[in-house]
C-alpha cells in the first residue's frame, strides 16, 4: 500500500515502555516479547483490528539483537478507516519530551 491509498482517520504519538515487564523475561526472549508488547499496546490504545509494524521500526527494535531491546520507543500510529493501524518510528519534528 502506498501513502496515497490509505485514508487516515486518526494519528497519535506514543512512548511505549518495555522494561517494566521485560526484566522478568529470559534474556534471549526479550526482543520478540517487546514486539508482542508493542502490538498489544497499540491494539489496546488505538482500538485496532490489526497492527502493521513498519520495517524501520522493526529494525530499530532488533538493532542490538535479541537480548537488549530499547527500554522505550517513541512511535507514531496511523489508523485507517478499516481499523488497521500502521506503527512507525516518530520523526524528529513530532517528538515529545520524556
């Protein structure tokens, strides 16, 4: 799907914290668990039918390997009229202070 074809209904910027729960997961399972946590977080907060994680965001989360995902990540979520949400890294212009 190209950017022109998607009709965006709602856009939000979130900071998704991983580490309150990831410290209780075995080290080698942390990054896969972070991806699942991201999907659950977006489904809960955006009331989504499905979640599409961008390739850039996936590479950012996996950048340090399976044992050391980032503690938190700032994402931009765009919901279309069918209920699907595309999640990508937030650009520098949309950053909110932590």
